C-alpha cells in the first residue's frame, strides 16, 4: 500500500524551493534525495507533483527513465 499523502508535502517543498533556491541544478539534486527518501517510505503518487518545477521533473525522469509519461507523448504529436 502506497503513501499518497506524500504529494502534499512534496508540493509544499517544491513551492519553497522554487522561491528560495534559484539554481535549477541545486533544486534537482535536492529533489533526487527527497524523491528517493519518500519512495523508500512507499510514496507512489509522484506524478501528482510533476509540472510545477522543471528541476523536479528532470529528477523524476532521471530516477525513472522507463516510466510512461503521457504529457511527453502528447507533446510529440
């Protein structure tokens, strides 16, 4: 059973990081650590947090390059 409420916490984190950390690379590195830690705690609704910060999206894609992303498929059409 997954931990869906993790998305609420990650959304708040994304908002704070976007306001306070100007470097995309630094935010991405933080997101890599956060995503990994949350997934270790059974977070399974990462897609709910996509689209708010390109650095988050890049981190998620780096961790899960094999995931099917419908938005990417729609952009290619």
